C-alpha cells in the first residue's frame, strides 16, 4: 500500500507539471483526489491492513492528499498567470495606427442664449429658481389673479391632466412658489419649459421656453424694473441697444408693460424685420399685483416687487436671425451645425 500511495504522489506531480489549461487541471484533480479517484480507491483498502499498519498508512495517505492539493493550487495560480500574459499579448495595441475621429457636439442655440441670460442675471445678484412643468391650476392661474372664468385663460389654453392639474402655460407660477417659500428680499429668475395648446407654425409651438424674473423687497419701483431690464438688453444685444416700455395688461401685474428693444437688424431706423418700427418686442413685465403678493403671504403695504417674462425662442431667433421657430426643435444637423 505504501508503494501505491507513493506512486500516486509521483504520478500526480508529473501530470500536474504538464497541465496547461484549467480543464486539464480539473481532470487531474478528479482523477487523483475525486470521490472515485485513485487515492479514495486506495483508502478503501485500509480495512485489510493490520491494526498496527493502519495509522501509519492513514498518516501517509493524508500527507499525499495535502501534497497533491497544494500542487493543484500552485498549478492553478500558474495557469491563471500564463493565461493573463497570453491575453495581454493578444490584445496588444498598435499605438501608431491612425485614430477614429469622433464628432464633438456643442450647445444648442437655445442653450447658448439661455446660458448667456443666466450669466447676466447671476452677475446682477439673481438666483435661479425652478418649478414643476406639471402644475396645479392654482399656481398657474388662480394665485396669479386669473380666476376660473377670466378671459386671459382663453389665450393660454393648455393640456389638462385633470381639472385641476395641467401643463403650465407660463413660468409665472414659479413666482408664487418662490414667494410661498421665501421671505423678501427675493431676486430670482426662473427659466423653463411651458406648454400651450397652439398649432405649430413659424412663430408658435405647443412647447416653448420662458424665463421669468421676480424681485420683491421694500421700496421696489418701476424704475428698478426699467434699469435692470435695460442693463440686461445692453448686455445681450450690445451697448447701443435702447429699450421702450409700452403699457399693456397682465392680470398678475399692475401696472403692466411690454418692453421693446431697438431692432438689431437696422439699429432702430426701421426695416422689414421690425416692420418699420425700429423696435422689437421681447418681454412682458410689470409691478407684482397686490393681490398676488397677498395670496403668497407678503404684505403689499410693506413690500413691492416687479416681475417679467421673456420668451427664450424669440431671443434666440432675433439673435441668430432665424425666421422659423420649428428649426429649433427639428434636430437637423445641417441647421444645428451652424452655431
Ligand atoms: N407670463 C406672461 C406671459 O406668458 C409674461 C409675464 C411674466 C408678464 C411676468 C409679466 C410678468 O404672457
């Protein structure tokens, strides 16, 4: 039996030295150490030994088993290393091969102008606020002094989710959300997507973008509104830009105005772009209505504020001389590649 055990140890060692793959290694392990393997077969014959011989052979058998197990483990390590080296050799890179050029993207024209507008207002001490695109009727209309049967709702028909929940038609609800959360002084702009049930044409889209502005503090006047928006227009369209305020009506501001800037095509002389006016309308604005302040828990006897809303698409179209709004949404690379 001693001879048999020694020969198993020798054979196993020789076989393991030749093994080069995991599969070969596994076969050898099963052949010598497995339940039906050679070592087990020898151990089964232990019963035939004399009581004196049994412990001696038992110990030898255990030594042989541990020796083979250690060798199997070492061989496993060796094979893993060799496989790694082989893999690394096969995957060698030829760094002298010419590379594939990947096209680098750039900002969409809407984002180019939006980022500029944000920079201008951040520079004047404004924060950026956001609000949900799915809005409650209360925030989009009611709290902005547009009750259920107000005619202003007709011009802002939208997509209703339930009777009280809709896709917001303007960024003005963010005014309410900010005032509910934050006590004056408030100075924020709020850019975002808005929705209206409008048919698509060169100047309309059911989805477009507005940038709302809101300032509330003690002693805020129309003069602050004018000065701030004049500074904004000059930064965006150049130092020679002038602005013009025209009286207008919005339910949530009183007094209200629309603000025009000098036509960037003709510089104010009058041309087809500005329809001979010399000016182009870019935004709506006004002093926040006392009712709106009150609805948000702000005392109109102590505080006053102004608000404005700019259409981002209009700013972009004027800025880049784009005559059809649809181009901004079509993802046509021939168009987008120009900016
Ligand atoms: N929300 C208004 C609109 O969509 C624009 C506006 C905003 C006017 C803020 C005044 C003050 O027409």
